[in-house]
């Protein structure tokens, strides 16, 4: 006999049975799903039945969202992988740049090309200090550092926009949607910014020739 929605009793034992939404039923290959609740207590059976019905409803909703957007919601493993990829991307980019430099490279060595740059700025002054510009000033201006400190400053003031393009690109590559809950999304962006900041600190040391033992990303 039916006790409440989706809840049935056979002899003394309660069962849950529900018609599945088409999106979920097509995946499971059935139109209904039934489970024994393994209890004879009506109150406990009602609680268990409500939980099972809620799970079916939630899965059905996620499938609808996926069908509409073409993207899946990211799992915890997906998000952890993105953080790791953000970290390694900073370091790999730095290594590729260093590998392309000639032997004996120095960021402050003035080459023939730099002499042309020096001539171009001869007689000009820094608009902020009023001091004359030279080739070294120009080179330092062109090499505006992307440091961990800069990223942590943004993080301190909750300025999260700098990391959004990188995160969204990685989600798109994996056919994943952004986190639906705004609080969860902002929390992940903060984790991503902290990750990039940590990688840039290591990258800064490597620019000085300091290489430390790799850190294990273990959970």
C-alpha cells in the first residue's frame, strides 16, 4: 500500500519507488527505480524516502543544466587539477624562456638593440620622477615583474578579476562549467590566485638561479 509519495510497504518492510525523469532514465535504461529501505519503522522510512527522492531530483537537475550548457559541473578532482596546472604553467613558462636565452645572458647587459633603444629615449625624462631615462630604465620598465607579491596584494583586497581568464580557459578546455554557487566560485578563485602567487615566488627565485626541491601536492 502507498504510505506517502514514492513510499510503499510490502508486508512489514518499506520500499521506495519512483518514476525516473527521461534524462536520467535514458542513462540507466529504465523508467522506474525501486529500492528496499530495509526498515519497518514508518518515520525512518519517510526520511529515507525523502532523501532518495531529493537525490533523483538533484541528479536530474544537473543533467538538465549539462544538456543546456553542454558543459559538466566540475568535480573536486577537476578543480584540484586546475590548481596544479596553474602552478606548473607558471614554472614551465619560465623554464622555456630561460632555455631560449643565450649563454651568459644577463637582463641588464646592453646589446646593440639596446643602444638603439637608448638613442630613442635620449633627452627624455621619467614622467613620475623627472629624472633622465636611460636604456636600463627602459629595459626595467619593459620587464614589469609579475610577482607573487602583486598577486597577494590583489588577494588581500579581494580583487579576483586577474585570475578569471586563466581559470575560465582551463574550464573550457575540459568542457566544464564554472561553479554555480557564487560563494564557492569566489573561494576557488582565491585559491587559484594564491596558487599563482606561490608559483611566481618560486619563479622569482629561479630567475636568480635558486632551485629548491619540488613540493609535493599531496592531500
